[in-house]
C-alpha cells in the first residue's frame, strides 16, 4: 500500500470530525444561553419583586444592608445645610449636569450610621452653581425621605471613569468614605438613598427619581443563533460530502483515454 493510499482514510475522516466538533460546540453554546436565559428571568423577577415591595426603615445592622439593595426605604431626619456634593451625571434625556448628594442626620437610632447621604436628584449644569436655589429647595426641619437604598461600589466602577478629586470638588462616582471625609462627617452609613420623584422639590430642582437601567435579556436570540449555526454547519457538511461522492462516481465511470495509432 502506498503512502498516498494510507492517508486517504484520514482525509475522509478529518472533515467529519471537524464538522462534528463545530456542530457540538454550537449546540453547547446554545444550551448555555438557554441556561443564562432562565437565570436572567429569575434576576428580573427578583428585581421587580424588590422594587414593588412596601418600604421599610433603613437597616440597623451591616448584615441587613446587602439584602436591601434596591429596596424602598423611608428615613427621617434633618438635612445638614451647606454640605451638598455634586456628582457629575447625565440625565436620561442626555443633558449634562449633576446628582445632588446631601447628608441627612437621622433621628434616634433607626439606621446604621447616624448620617445617610441622600441622592436628592438631578440638576442641570446651568443651575448647578445656584447655591441659593439648592438651599431654597432643601426642606427645613425634620423630614421623611423615601427612595431606593443603594450600595456604593467598593471602588471605581470602571477604568473609563476619571478619579474623584475631592479637593477640586470634582466627583464622578459614589465614594461614601471620601465624600464623608470631604464634608468632615463621621458615622456615615455604608449606603445611600436615591430619593423618589415625589414629593417634588420646590422649584422642581433637584429632580428626584431614579431611572434604573433595564437588564438586557437577549439570551433567547443568542441561543437560536447558535442552534441555527449548528444546523447550517451540518447542512453544509452533508452537501459537501454528497458533491464529493458524486464527483468520485463520475470520475470512476469515465472511459480511459486511448492513444491514436501512429
């Protein structure tokens, strides 16, 4: 048997193995996307249940903070005047401005930390320097603040964000310990409250209410795409094999060439 004849079986098996591996990989990725679909649906249902749950008081222990993320809470206290922190933000409409963070001194011992930062809402850049406007919009005396409990990130959320510059009063992401230090505050809670849109602040600014980003759920489309690729790979391989077999039969049945007599 020649070396060429010995390699012939390998040449016929190799395409089958490659096609089988591609189909198997695509099916596996499709199944994985279905698993991700079920996980994402559960996550969305859990978020909806939390957002529609009745409001509770701010947590009293550190262990109770994590489960209450995105839960509606109501805190009672007085705003500490002159301690606002403006954090760079973009409104849902695309307008540049700031989120106004104001420290709230809670009454009694209802919360973990006597002072809770409250994200009172968005104010456009054109009004950010109007200190009188923000002071007038700040409720006096004891108030009740309702909103979503939010956990601050442990560090800078992304490399694309600039670093906070407390000495320049430039804030780009929520850093509660640094914000407390810049305001000279102690005993600050390890969470903040994103205030509701109602009741509206006097003059309409800051504008409360948080528009949470929707959780994308495209896993079903991804799964169907992978299954379609697996089917396409199988069809292409089958057609290629049939064409090759037809070509072989046609080549074997051709009459041999004859030499013309001299």
